[in-house]
C-alpha cells in the first residue's frame, strides 16, 4: 500500500537550539516561494517568511522547498511550522535541548551490558533484567568459553562487555570502535555528565566507567602466552546459532564459542588499548598500564601475522569480515604513537582522513588522523597544520554534501546507495564537521554538525525521528532480542535514546524485501522489529549519536 509519512513539513521533532541553525524542509511540487508561519503553543504566529524553492531531492525522490526561521531565537515549547494547510510536528526551542538525549544515548550502553544485572534503580522496572551469560542455567556463560570446535584447545574468561546490537554476540571489530568513540567523546567535551550506572559514585567520569566495561572485555579476548598465535585477539564470541527474538540474555540456552583470531581484531585491541592507556592515565594508573602492555603485545603479534582474516558468512553471529587491514595497522600505529611518542610507530601511519571513506568499523584509515588530533603535542607545527588542513578538507566535502541536499545530511553516498547503518554515516560525518569546527573555529562547520541532528530527529524523507523517545514519530520497534515489546508485550520497547540503523538500499532482510522494493535510498526504512537491515540498534551507532549530542549540548 501507499506509505503515510504524515505532514509534509519536516522539522527536527525534538527541536532547535536558540543559537543554532533553524531550518526545515517542505515537500511540495510548487515551484514558487510560499509563505511559512511559525506558531507557538497557543497557535499565535510568532514569525513568518518565504520558502526557498529547491526542486527534486535526488536520494529521496521528493520535490521540496526549504524553510529558514533563523530570525526567531526565543525559547519555548510546542512550536509548529505551518505552510498553507500543512502543519509540522511540534518542537521546542531550548538551550538544554540535548541534555537528556546526551545522557540517555550513553545509558544505552549500560542497558546492553553483558555479565551484570541491569537494575531497576538505574533503568526503571520495565528495562530491568538479570545478568546475561554469567553461567546461571540455562546460560552456558561467558566465563569459560571454548573455541569453536577444532580451532584451539583452551577456554577463555571473556565475561562482560556490551552486546553488539539486537543480537547476543560480542565482536572485537566494532566493539573497539564503539568504546573508542566514547573515549573520544570524553576527550572532546571533558564529559562529566552523571549517568544512572552502578559506578556513578566513584570519582571517575561516568562515561569512562561505561567505556571501561567494554575495554575490560576486549582485553580478555587476547590469545594467552604459550598458545599458538599468542598475543593475537579472537575476532568474536557468539552463540552456535542466532538466538530467537523476545529472549532475555539470561535465558539464552545455547553454547557460545570463541572464533579464531584475526589481524583486524588484534589491531583493534592495539588501538583501543593505546587510547585507553592515554585517557585513563589520570584516573587509574594500573589499568592504563595494563591497557598499554596488552596493546603493545597485540601490535607485535599483528606484525608477525599481518594477513589473518576473519571469514565472511558463518552462522549465529555477524561476520565483521575485512580483508584490507592496512587501515587498521595505520589507526593502531597512530594510537600507539600518540600514547607513547615512540617514533617506531610513526612510519606505520600510512592513512589519512578522506571524505569519501569517512570512518566505520571496516574503514578505520581516517581514525589515524582523529587520533593525532587528540595529541597535537606529538607533532611538529607543520604537521599540525597539515593535519588540520586534512580534517577541514573532509569537512568541506560534508558541508557541501549537506548543503546540496533537500534534507540537509552530511552523508551523501557517491554511488547513490544508502548502506546498512546509514544513520551512523550521518552522525560520524557530523562528528568530523564538529571536530573541524573545534580545530578551525569556522562556524559553518559547527552549524552543519548541528543541522545533521535535524535529519536524525525528523527532518527527513520519512518524517521519522530515528531515536526512541524523542519526537512524535519516533522509531520504537528496533530489532532487539530483549527490547521486543512489539512481538511480546512482556518485554520492553527500546530504552529511550536508542538510534535505529536507518535507511539501507540493500534490502538485506525479508521484511525490507517484502515491503520496500523500488524504494528511493532515503526511504528504504521500516520501523519494524523484523527489519534488522534497516532498523537494528548497535553500539557503534549509539556511540556516534552520543558523541554528537554531547557536542550539541556543549554548543
Ligand atoms: O553494521 C554492520 C554492517 O556494516 C554490515 O553490512 C552488516 C552485515 O554484515 O552487519 C552489521 O552489523 C551487524 C552484525 O553483523 C551483527 N550484529 C548486528 C549488527 C548491526 O546490524
């Protein structure tokens, strides 16, 4: 049938910062400027102006016009934009607009912890659950996990960490980049926001406590001394077969296995271990030293085994396969260089940030530059200038991409196809814009970083806020084993602040295949539990949202 996207006036359904950009998109085939009005909660017109005709937006297939109500800067709630008979969803204009989302997007991680009970006193009754995978029946537990039969003859204690996404797997490639982004968030914003987590009374910033839960797990994945491939890191641990939906982690009865080590996973641990060593040095010396020593062992092992690749395919878990690891070598080298200052690492930094690549779990070349950006004192003045130039150059592309689209979005794939997890492409490119703004002081970058949040929160082709609990038309049926309310009412909906993967041209699940044939790239999305290729949650996507909302809250 015909899909109903509600009002053609598309706004950030959470709202706008008083001092930030105030833009919206109107879907219309009209080609001449139209009058728009901003009305307040009592329906009084507080501002008016003319739309700017734009034309056909390539990736959504929509004909649109643009609205800029930047002339109005007062705070309030319940505003709406009106064009003719069409009325937008309501929104706020407020200085503290992103404070709650900044916090809840980070509390996503506590909710997805393995190996610890999720307590009602932190998350409320609906989201509380027993500890998963601690060896209490029917769980086999992650405290003594054997290798997949025939691949090694030891077991490892790999308890803890975060579940990757809607599934119960824990993957080093991806796990590391998500933890990395929380550490970078801490460094970018000096984050001291209190989170509702068990560690919130210690003296360590809560975001670092949360990241440490994951880092401790990642460090446990290293092959022990005396074993073949010692120092390498197991690629992943997950169930023998995919676990069913509407299943709490503690109820998973299946055997779980360690999958063989890979060079990519080993370099991910080298990178996160080095970043950990630098960031936690101020807070916990012993932990920082342990991180560094494991990172260095991993680095040495990766040099000895530079081409051990995790296979594509497989059952029971994601593949996270990657056969190009020059970028992982470069990222790890950059993190080790910034942590230690040792020039031996420097010659292994072979990649730079490129707008076309961005960064992701698979493409980590750009992270070398992002690592250096956090430790400029390691670089000569000339190299610092070059680094800022490269980051600004990538930001220029994202700025142009955002400005050239009817729904402002710094993500604009050159091949015209949205990828699995496209919303993280938006958030990660916005992060580069924010970083470029910090490094250059150019307000256009900052404004574009903030405007990117408009896309994620409703100013898009589907009138969809992709964040649970934020906006009138929010995603709330994301693919998740425990947050399976729409399948079984005994389970909760996603915790507020959970980001959906977003439009994916690939239609890689049966629900998408049944319902989305022929979709325009920006519309290949369904808020349905079964559409894992468009509507899953994932740690590496929420880490990007957390980074960006922390930045917006500081702005
Ligand atoms: O985010 C991953 C995406 O880049 C891949 O294209 C996709 C298919 O391999 O896998 C995504 O990651 C999923 C992982 O394999 C298993 N856990 C859920 C992840 C998010 O959907």
